């Protein structure tokens, strides 16, 4: 289902849970809904809902650059509520993202993942992402230099 403003509170709460766990993002607080909404491409963001309409997870993409050479490259984030993990929600959300990006002519989806987030790394590789390399000590996180594994998925239909 498309991720919209009606999901804002639940989406940001799931984002906060990922922040609290310490291996999902360099961010220390979630953005406001307005900032999130402005940064994410509306046609490439989806919510995974349960039978009662509660958000179990979300995926969203943003452009990596305004330069025309990178018009077909996006960076994504995918988060699943801690109580909903292991049910294939992230995989389903990534499939929706891949479908929407390929229909829009986007040829590369990329993401940076902490090496300690082994479940996310494995799930991305199962979804067709490949490891490009390690960005060593790329940023400070709570006073500690952290590495990030750069992954990408290249479309087999485009480019």
C-alpha cells in the first residue's frame, strides 16, 4: 500500500525503534513528518499493513543526486516494527519498491547498512542486492566511527 500522511505517526515510531536499537541509521532522532515527506519520493514509498491497518513496516526512496546522470539512481530505507520481524514484510516491501522503480525507469537502488545489521544485509542480498564495498569509518555514531556496507540492486530491465 502507498505510504501516506495517514501513516505518519506509526512510520516515525518504527523509525524511532530502529534508531533505539543502534544499528539501523546514523540518525539520533526521526525527522518530522514534513521533513520525511519532503525527502522521500511519493511514488516510491510503501507501508506494510496488518489486517487492522496498523503499519508493520515501511520502505521509502530518495534521489541520490539532482544531476541528470544520476536520474535513475535512488537510495532507500526499509524498516520493520520489531514485533513484526521474520514474517517477510521487508522482502515484500522491497519487491514493491523494485516494481515501482523499474516502472519509473530507475536502474539502481542503493543503500548503506551497518555491518552489524546482519539480518538486513542477508535480506537485501536475497532480494538481489550486491555488496559494492565498505565505506570505512564513514561517520560518527554516538562518538564511535562506524563502517557502512554499500549495496546496490541494478535493474535487469533497464540499462
